[in-house]
C-alpha cells in the first residue's frame, strides 16, 4: 500500500512525532512510505503545489503526522489543508488517519479538526493515535504504536471507517458479513470464547421499537456469547446516597444486590454495549441511576480495560454534550470506544461494523493511549485518592497496584536533566560553541531506539 506521511512539524526530520512513523516503517516493511515535509516546505508549496498534488493523488493512505500546537495542528499543516481545498485535489475514497505527540493538552480538539477536514475531503477516516512525547521510547509505547497501525490496516482490509456525527458521511461501505443464527433477546450463543454484556433501558412490553430493533440486530450479528441486561427489570431500592459506606470494602448500604450483580455479570464480560433512547439530552434516569450506583466500586470502573460500544435511539447528531460525555466516560474508565450506532443514520451498517470491531479489539486486546479526557480525568482522581487513601482504601490499593501514582516529583533524574539543559540554553557562549541544535540533541535517544528496532526485525 502507498502511504503518504504529511509531516506537519516545522522541525522536519527532527520531529519527535515522525519517529513513531520511522518505527512503523521498520515493523511494517511491506508498504511503501513517502514523507512530505509540510511543516518545513509550506512556503514553497504555496508557490507550486504540483508535487504535493501528485503525491496526494497517488497515495492510498494519508497519514497526518504532527505535534499538537495550541489546541490544534501547527499552522503550517493548517495552511496545507487549506491549499488542498483551494487546489480542489480529489481525495475521495482514500483512507486517512493521524499520529500526534503532545502532553495530551487538548489533543482531542486537534484530532477532531483533522477528522472534520477528512470528512470535507471525502476521505475514509480511521481513529488516530495520540501519544505522549516519550511513548515511542518505551516498550509499552512501541507496542501501542504497532497495535494502532495493525488496527488501521484491518479497517482498510474490511472497508471500515469511523462514523462522524453532524455530517452526511457515515460508516457504511461494502461490508460483507457471514450470517449467524438469530437469537432472541436475552438468549446467548457461544463462539470464540467472547462475551459481551448488553446493558439497556427499554420497556419489555413494547416490541418493534427502534431501540429493540437495534438490540436484536446486534445480538444476531455478534458471534460470541451475549447477555442482555434490561435496567428496568432490576429491583433498584434507590439511587446512590453518597454515604461512603462502600469506601473501605466495596459493599453498598442497599441490600438489593446491585454491587454483587455488577461484578458477577458486567465485570465477567469481555466487552460492554450500552443501549438507550435519548431522553432530556441524556441516557435517561435509569442509566444515571445505574452509573451512580457503580460508586460501590469507588473511583475505578468494573469495566476498566474492556472495550465499549453504544446503540442509540434518537438524534445523536444534535447532542454534542452527550457525545462528549460518552467519549469522556470511556477515556477515564480506560475503555476503548469501539463504536456508536445511531438509528438516525445507517443503523444496520453501523451495528454490523460495531459488532465486527468489538470482536477485533476483544481478540487482540486492542487499546489506545488516553487523550486529554482520559489523562486529565485520571490525574484529578489520582490526586484525590492519594489524599483520601485513609478512607478510600480499595481505591488506594487499586491505584497503587496499577501505577496511577505517577507524580512528576518522582522523576528526579528528568528534573535534574532539565536544569542542566536550561543552564546550557541560557549561556550565549555555550550556544555559539554547540554544533547541533536543541532538536538534534532530542533525536539522539530516538535514533538509538530505531536502530535497536531494526536489529530486532532483522533477527526475526
């Protein structure tokens, strides 16, 4: 496959983000890669766009690669996108994704900017990778980068793309599925050892509603075991009282058995799909009751690390805050949001895509690094639980065991190194003697990592 990398960094080859692409080139050598130095050459492109046009039209996958600058992409990449539109370059039907590096400060707005422009250009967009600046230097970061690119290639092979709300462009494509035997609501079928819990809010007496139709189709399309949980059938005694009775051992003051049910039925699943009808700009009272009562598990979700999806009846396009809430909950909960199917678009196509995507991420245990929602939210909880560890004992144990207490003051070596770099950069005499720039120095550790990766791939 012909991959065109649009490097939006003004540092050119010294772009930290570009080092992730260099690593992927080593790990996936069966594709051809060409890098267009948009950040360095934007002025010349304004004068002559012919070379860029030729490369864009020749590409099969366009990879936006850039550091997040002030909520969005660097201005040079912003201008390049304007030029594509001004020059009326036809990119219809090509695939696109993105890789960014940042400290996760509003990476979400940068990613959505690219996503929205991909819609304008009629590109088939696949969700991108938002990495921290040093992620590719760690084993975990390299593993996430490889998993991301493997997921992009899987989407392309299957003709999938992300649904984008608020436009006429949506998930569909020429998707072919092997029919599976239908199962009625609540019945389960076993295949591949995969189980999904479908948590829903609907009137069991009403047949043929939009939501029930979506639920039934998902249950037919998902090839693993499924358990349908209707919140209207659970005997809730009331909403969360905020009494902190559950703080020490996770036991709720209510005796309706919800805490045990949550862990035995939801936590037992490999993935969770939520199905609801939009009411009063939310998922409705019962889902809020369900969410609040999960506080019996403290500031940690029983579904942490599991993929999630949504089936939504209603005009989701008009509910920006609700869409934000759904993404933020997934991010803070450490859940990969595998898809959202709405009956306002192509519900059958989106449901089929959701079912197949869930199978992929469950089989491959696919996750992505958190974005601003997840990183920022967890830092707030991290500080809160550390202060309240004497009360929130189970939270404290969980956060400690999972390495959530990643306070910056622990990184003494890095802090000392920054003092040294600051001293060097503050000396005009030393700056004159330095034969390489700050970005040249930053590339040293990335160069060593890439060389190790090449040797490892050669030994395979």
